């Protein structure tokens, strides 16, 4: 059975949050901006580390491997720990791990070992995994359950702002000096090359020292501010059906398992498309320079940011699953154009995909943990582990591109969108039982 139209309208028009949750929501939302800096500065670190240590493309890719690996390996322990300690202590643990990782950039710069930088990134990513596992579900329960998807999209909008700000900050404070070509380096003595590379490596010290200070400041602020320990809710909407409370293992929750798969496909598509924007533009428009193509990547990122805010606003009137289906359909149309068209048109189609990607991560996340009750933290950790898709699908696209062309490689995100569309249409629905059988509703608020 399905919910009545009046119930659906109530769900869409529910307020974003309640007055008592405004300060906690503002604090947690600021974290979304903060960890976006850490994630997106990797795109700046890759060319910097290549200069500092004379790396090839394969060696420099370990930066993303270390980062995504930290996210993947820390996610499930983070969920386990928060089941015992609560959201607030989980967030504090994440902030302190992030600060520790950022501070490790200082000795890494002084010692001048690439492996030390990878360790620092791994520790920082573990901290950000804790923050993701805690903050995403915490935002969904800081207010009415019927507006949880809109609330998480709003918070994630500031993550998109951080994604746009990070390259600008990195360009000013990290990508300093004049890069030397291999020929220029070959003309230098061994001592001069060592001095040059040490100077390049040391350029990351100040930015990451500032980042560490911000993480520590936020940890102190959250430690002294009251964060309500809100119990996870199992809610029902409509008059003909109720939602069955979770039973047994977290893996028995079918809508969560489907959501983890959808998140895996989404992150793979999102990272894959963004990673190939510049090369795609150069392939489809002969003679286009990398500098000019980079503006299309900026447009892709700006569209992503605009879509986050616009999507959050549209959820006031459009149910989250339906909007997810519409945005996924838009991505399907754009990637089809990218596959079949020629000239500048497919480039703009790929740029537009950034807008349609915008609401996918938070909406899939919120729909997947809906009505999990005490299993929410464990489910959240699985959804964060799904971020590993960002390390797998771009590699698949790269292999296809090497074997055929970069345009053909966009068949990979097309397959991803097909599954996400299935999730948006029917896969997100939690298990329901006939009216009259017991179902758990409501929530409790305890002191932090």
C-alpha cells in the first residue's frame, strides 16, 4: 500500500528543523564545509607531490588510494564506536584524528618522505570518515523525520561550497613558485634538485597547519556546546501502511543494502566524471588547451554547488525520491549526449552533469538510513564505506579510455545512473507491514 496524498504533502512541507536544534545543526553543517577542504585539496596535492618527489602518474595516484582507503577502513569501526559512545564523542574523535593527520604534514615536509605524506593523508581521511559516519545521520535526526532528506541536502550544500573553495585556496597557498620542467631539473646539480624539491614539499606546511588549527578549534567548540543526543526514529507516514521496525542484522535491511549499492555507484560516477572533464573536453574539441578545459571543470563544480542549494529548496515541494529520480534522469540524458554527440555540445553535457549529481549523495544517504532506528550508526558506516567506489570506477574508465576512447569510457557512469534510477523509483522503500501490527514510532531526546 502507499501513503495518502495528504500525508505526502505533510512530509514535503515539514519544517527544516526545530528551534531547539538550530545551534547544533549550524555547528554540524560547518563541519561539512570543513572536511570538503581536506577532500578536495588532494587535487592540488597530486601535482605538488609530483614536483616534490619526481613521481609518475601511477605513483601520484597513491594520494587518492591512501585517502579513499582511510575512508573505507575507518567507516565500520566508526559506526561500531558511536553505537557505544554516541554522536558527539564520535564527532570529537573524528575532529581530533583530522587535526592529527593535518599536523603530520609538518614532520613529513621536514623529513621529505612521500610515504610520510601518505600516512598523514590516511590518518586525516580516517578522521573525516568518522565525521561522515556521525554527521550525516545526526543531521537527519535534528528535526522532523519527514524533512530529513531536505535537511541533509541543505547541510551538504556547504560541502559543495568547500569543494569550490579548496582549489582556489590551494592555488594561492600551495601551488606557489614556478614549476621546473624535467629538462630544467636535469640541468641542476643533485644538491640543487634536492633543495628545490624540499622547498616544494614545504609549501604545504602552512595551509595544513591552519587546517589543523581549525579542526582543533571546532573540537573545543563542540566539546563545550550542548549537543542533544537524539534517539534515531522509526517513523511512518500515511494511513494505510506503517513501517516495520528493524530486526536482526543491519544487512537484513533491504532498502539499506540497495542504498549502499546506489551510493557505491554514485560516488564512482561522480569521481569518474569529474576526473575526466578536462581530458574529455580536450578529446572532443581538438586544439583545446588544458587551461581552457579547466574552466569547464570549474563550471562542473559550480553547477554541483548550485544544485545542492536548489535541490534543498525544491524538496519543499517535491518528494525526495521523486527529485532523485528526476536528477538521475537528467544525468542519463547528459551522459547519452556525451556518448553520441560531437564538438562542444557533449562537453557542456558533461558540465551539466555536475548540477544533476548534486543531490544524489545526501538523498541516497537519508533514504537509506530511514527508519533504521538503533541500526542507524551501523548503516551509516556502510554508506560511508561505499565511497570506495570513487577509487574503482575512475580506474575502470581509464582502462576503457586507453583501450578505446575517453568518450566510450562514459558508458561506465551511464550504467551507474541506471541503478541509481532503480533505487530512486522503488529500491529506497523500507519494508512495510499491514496496519494493525505493531510499529515503532517517535523519538526520544536525552542529555549529551
